[in-house]
């Protein structure tokens, strides 16, 4: 997230996620839509509009392991 936030305004990136990396790239795409050219989900978890990535991240953070 820090890397994407640090990009210049005119620069875009391609994000690739595998497995639960799909959650990470979904969060970045949701947070920085103007800096993401495309997101590639390779056998990755792809959240939907009913369970957006921010909601899932909050749920995971409340689980006591």
C-alpha cells in the first residue's frame, strides 16, 4: 500500500495476486483506483460487491488466533 501511495499521479501499475493475494490487490484497487491500470487474479480470491475487501479485512482482524 505504501508503494502504490508513493507513485506519482501520472504513473499506473499492474497488480498480480495469487491465492489470498487477491485480497491485497483488491484493497489496493479500492484505495487507489486512479493508480491501478489492471489487476490480475491468478487462482486468487476475488471479493465481490457484497463482501468488499475492506469488510473482509476488518472481519479477519477481529479473529483471535
